C-alpha cells in the first residue's frame, strides 16, 4: 500500500495489491472469494469479511499460541504470550486491585513482566 500524506484509508485496489504481494493467495482464489461474497452475502462485504474472520479465528489462535511457545526470539514469544494473557485476563494494569495477587504465581509473574 502507498502511504499518502493525508493518511487516507487504502483503496480496495491497494489492499488487493498488498494481499497479492504478501500472501500465497492466487488470483483465482481471490476471485472465488469475491464470487462467494456476492453469492452468499448479497455483495455485503462487511458480512462476508466477518464470516471469513470467524472461520479463520481458530487457526489464528493456534498460530499465536505457537508463536508464544516457539517464536524465533524472546521478544516474539513474550509479545504473543502477553497477548494471550491479556485477552483472557484483561490488561494487567486493569486487574482488580482488591484481588490477592500474592497467592497467584502467574499474576505475580505477569505483574513483574508488565513492570519491566
């Protein structure tokens, strides 16, 4: 995608060009997705996109979990792990301060990580 001085959202053509340049999606697969959007969702791109995201969410979750375990650097592993924990527990800085964290070793550890 091309950055414009006014930070306008990318055009559909720019998004498509970026997708084609950075993924293994073929033109035929992209055309099939467009046809599916037109057929199953009456051309409603938002409904189609939401459906596609829901269908692929399990794979995304597994990918994030794999990055947390096997990421190429400590930073990748930590960021993926923090993402998972914050999605489950919420942001660490918003945890209930009345909760006794002294008994929960995971929360103690996460508080230390967040402080650094």
